[in-house]
C-alpha cells in the first residue's frame, strides 16, 4: 500500500466552522483516517505541514482553459489542437494553485478540445485538475455565443465558425444538445442572456424564450446531463430556473427576488465576481478599461451600479454559492483572486471556502471530493497561515495532493 501521513497542520474538512489540529493518513489515494493522532504504517511517507492549514482541494466551477485574454476574434485564430497544446501549462498552473477539480464551460472552438483534455488527464497522460466539461455554449444567433457581429456585415455569411454552437428554435436546440452529449459532455451550457464580452447583445436581455429553455433543459435531462446557463439579468435567470437548470453562471444582475427564487428552487449560483467587479469598481481612466473593446465598456458603464448592488444582495442572500472564476477571460493563474473578491463583497471566508470545496462538489455531483473524511479521495492542499483570518492565504498554496499523489511540495 502507498501511504502518506500528514502532521503538524490545522485541518479544515470542508464543512466545519473552523480548522482543528489533526493528522491525516492517506492510503492508496484515499483518506484512510483523520484523527488527533494516526498510526503510521511501515514505510509511510511523512509530511510535516506545521504552520499550515490543510483543506480539501479547491474546485473552480467556471473555467475556460483553452481561452486567453483578449478573447473576441482570437477565438477563431488557433486550431483545436493548438488550443489543447496551449492549455497544458494552464492546467498545470491551476492544479498548482490548489484546484484539483475544475469545470470547463466553453472551449471557444467548433471542435471538442476540452473533452480530449479531460480524457487525457483521467488517463494519466497529462498533469492537471480533474475536469468536468460543458464543451460549448449553446447560443441563440445574435446572443452571447455568436461573435460573427465583430466582423463587417458583408463578411458575416462567411463566419459560421464564429457562431460556435448556435441554435434557434426547439428543433435546432434539441439537435445541438444531443450533439454535445454524443461528443461526451458532462454538462450542457447555454446562453440565457447576453454578456459583456459579446458584441451583439445585452447582459440584461433574455436571448431564449421560455419554450426554448424548457426544450433545452428537458432534452439534456432526458439523457441524464445537468444544465447551466450563462445569465446575468433577472428575466433570463428566472426563465432558466423555471426550466429546471442546476446552477446559474454569473448572475451578477440578479435582484433579491430572483435570488430568493433560486434559493427556493435549490439552484446554485456561480457568481464569477472577480472578472466582473474588477471592472465595475474601476474608473474609466483605469488601464483595465482601456483594454476593453468599446461594446464592453459601453455595457459596463450601463450596468456598473446594478452590478455593485447585486453583489451586496448575493452576500445577504441564502443562495448556495459555488466557486467559479471565468479564468480565461483573465490570466488563469490569477483564479485564486476570486476568494478575496468574494470576501470583499460581504461573503464570509467560511462561505467562500465552502463554495470552493463541499458546495462545489455538491453542485457537480462529485460525492468523493470536496471534503476531508475517511474513505474520500485524497485531494488535499495546504497553505501557510489561516484563510479564515487572512483569505489571501488561498493564493499561497504550497502543497497539493491529488488522488494521494503529491504534485506540489515546497516543504
């Protein structure tokens, strides 16, 4: 048996209100025992993490590992193979940040490179977090997944690749959903509203009818696949909740009434606050604004106040928050900055840490990760200091174990 004993650290199990001094025995990739003292088997590897807090491996529920800023037309420039190759150091960086599981929710390609990356990680061919994949964003034409509006009108008929997974009407939507699942999708993602990065829509406007959303979710659920929408504004979120989605991505314009509707329906929120609020909090003279395309600046100005108000409402709500970052819209290695952003909006450190561990695992239906307990997969990370009193400790992860194998160790 391959055994490792972790000593010296305060251990937080993903559920409790605080960390406690504990020892952990890992055997054959799983947590064998967590106790005040554990008996080390002969030849066990001993790891002393004195001064550290050990937590379950973090889970990022909203990534784009094959994308990188600036997005826009760059979506079309690389082949699927090139996108996959460029994602290899991204995956390693996310894992070394302490994220042992990620959900990727859109590859920016007409092919399926994230499916191949998921399978390669599972087979041990490349290093990276465990991946759960929604390959493409199913979108109405003119909606968030249609970037053909970024080229001149006379050329738009030549730019079908920029529509990515476009679908209008019930019949075409059914086909798109079934194509995604046939290719190996773990999740289905669709655009319920416009967005800030896309050229032809508005974050507050719903881009699919209630009937279209109902058909989309029902088609996926018939095949046992959960659904999540990109959605900012109330109407799009409410239609998606009525259709039966499992989570909402972004939701940064949700009113208190919509948040209550989500809570009552048991729908999770993945708020991706760092990528949105970093812009909303800055003045127009900030370099961040200068880097945005004109259509994004216009929309950010329109909704800046509403974005900040909605962040306060989310913190005051009882919605289950799952951690997600939108990494790929900004440099992937900065995805840990979602933690301090969440805390800065009034979300407690405990709620933020649960969002990235036990709650995220519940959202993704991953029963074996997200908590530290006997029999669970040994996805364990450690950081010097105490994230409950200094949330920026989450950016100092220096020990990572995935499935019982140490992949980062600075001790």
